[in-house]
């Protein structure tokens, strides 16, 4: 009744135009409206090529469905839940130290949702308002007298690493490689003393952190944790890496001493900054 | 008469997985609300309901069982941690699928950046051995071998498709999703989904022509379409 002819084209389906094929696919997928379905049915009745095409599509659906069924048969035995629960525990534990994850996909969803978060908050014309605000901020920043560079040498003597944070947070004009280069040539004894002193003082702060070079030989950073705002700076000296993690303001502990807000924390344990997931 | 055809098409539309899985009827809104309050047992219901489908999508795109399991696991972890962001604008499963799809794409990018050869084909996929669990139940050894070969052929043919094409085929043929749902998950327009499906099917038709021609399983479906001619 329905002998297919492989010799005629791929499937003997040469008689169908692309539009006809699309019409039939829409119908076979159950996506056709009333009139489209009617056209598709007429085509199926009138054309043997259409019927052959329909046959091949239905066969394909069946084969692909069966393949997936077979291919994932083994997975039924896998206890996925216990793995998921373990990972959730890890994530919740990590969130105590690093704050909850804000996933990039969420941002993507917002971007794709048609209306941005800015528009949702400020309504139409949000971008103009935001632009004006940014321009005003920049103007204020530029006319403000800069006093910080005088502080830097002092800090370098007192704490050879804290200047890195200050420079990076208080000026937008200097790049990170400048900051990192100040670490070069630091006396190791001075560095260790400073490290102990700073660790004692700043143990509980959540300010940006600097990982000492001797700890980061094999450092993996879970960048998603920082909401995509993590900057990874490789110092000129091999093996000395600084990792900056910007945390959302909402994550900052209320009890934190504001005076310490811009100071770095020197980590004693690599695990403090590396994702416990150990990916 | 037309109604009969409609019914047949609609039956076909529901996916293989959807047909065969043990659908657990749960009140999703309630389960999500409980999960948001930290009720892990409630969240487990959601995981168990969707894990096979999510795995199927990941496996189809990654073609490595281990990687697919890892991404499936991470998808549910991420979904749990982001549950507060789920606004209910779309269904939960569409939302989870979207997370899974994005995670697979990110994973593949990461592998590519590291200089890896995308994702290696699972040995089980190449040999068709992944189907052991089911195949061993077959009584007839000839049939068993045949199914294994078919599975291998289809796996290879799907491997010829690009990721976006494989994704739409999987979401459509395995999960039985609508064009709109596929568009939402993959982040493209409905027109693009239709075009990708069309291309993917044409390509698979070319690659699997002999299998499709000899396929006995669709006789009933086609017969359901054909009576139209005799009636007119």
C-alpha cells in the first residue's frame, strides 16, 4: 500500500516543496491550527510523496524516542538524589562564607525577558535616567581632589599587600597590573609578619581577599559565586595570583567595622576561597 | 474521520519518555512552596519527577553518561538554590530545562576553551552497549542484536548533528515539547525552532534512510493518515 521508493531522491520525496514539508511537520507535531491541519490532511490525501514523508517522519520519531529510552536505561539505577542532596549541603555550607550564588543564567533570563530590571524599577526612560546618573557620578569623581596616592607608600611599609586593595578600590584609573607589581620584591619576613598581624585583625571581615602566592599553586576559583564579578589577576611573577571577589552589598555582614571595609584579608587556608564543590 | 487522525497524531506527539515514565501526580505549586521553606523531601519529589528527562537532554547533548549525570545533578542543585527566583511565569519543568540547557552549553564552552575535543562520545553510545539493561530482557538474540545495531546507528546519526539541532530534536521527540516550550528553553524564536527541527529531521532522514524505510513500527500511524484518501 505504501511502498517507498528509495531510488527516487532521498526518499522519493522530491515532489514535496520545503513549504509542504514544513506544513506536514507542523501537522505531525500537533502544532497546526484548524486551517493548517486541514491543508496538511488534503496534502496527505492527494500526494503519495507527502505520505512517504509522513511515514519517514513518524518512523524517525519512533527510532529517536527508542534510542533515548535505551541509552538512558542505566541511569535509572543511579541514585541521583543522594548526590544532589550532598551538593546542596555543600553549597549551603559555602554560602555561609561566601554568600549565596547568583547565577548568570538568571541575568540572562532577565535580559531575555524583554524588560530589564532597570526598567522594572524605574519604568520607561530608565536607561536615560541611568545614563544621567552615571555621567553625574563621573563628573563628581573627576572634580574631587585626589589625596590617596600620598597614603600608598605608608601602607606599603606597614602592610605590603594592603595597598593593592586601596589602589584598586579607590581609583578607577590604575589598572590591576600596576597594583600587583607593588608586591614584587617584598621581603618574605616582612610579608609574613604583616600577614600574621592582618590575619589577627581582620579575621571576620568579608572584604575582598588576597591569596598569598605560596598558597595558590593549584587554585581553582568558582567564579559563579561572585555573580560574574570576579577579576583574576596574574602577577608578573609566576605563581603569585590575586583573586578579587566582589560581593553584593546585601551580603555584607552588618556587624562589620566600616573602617576595615577596604582592607584585604589574607587567607591562611586555601579552602576559604576555593569552592568546596572542588570542581 | 479527521478526528481519528488528530487523535493518532496527538498520541504520537506525546514523547516516548512521557509515555513510559511513571508520572507522579504532585501539586507542583505546593511542592515548590515547601521546597522554598527548606523541605528537602518536597524537592526530592520534583527531582524524581524530572531527573530522567533532564538526563535525557544532557545525555543527548553531551553524549557522555558521566558528564550527563554531573550536569543533571548540578542542574537540580542550581534549581534548588535559585528556587526563590522562580516566579511561576513558565512551568517548573520548562524552567529547569532551561537551566540544564544553559549548563550544558556552558560546560561545552568550558571544555572547548580548555582545548578539549568538545565532548568525547560515550563508549556505550558508540558500541550501543548503553542499552544493555533493556536489551537483556529481550528473548530473541537476533532481535537483541538488531536493536543494538539500530541504537548504535541512531546514536551516530544524532552525533552528526550540531548541538542546537540535537537539542531541538531531543526536546521535541523525546520530551514531546511544543515549539513554544522549545523556543523558551533554547532562547530562540519559534521560527528558528521550526527551521532547526526541519533541518535536523532532513539530516537524520538522510543518515538513517535504510532504517526508516525498513521500519515496521509506523504502519499503524500511516494507516491512520491514509484513510483520508479513500474517504475523499
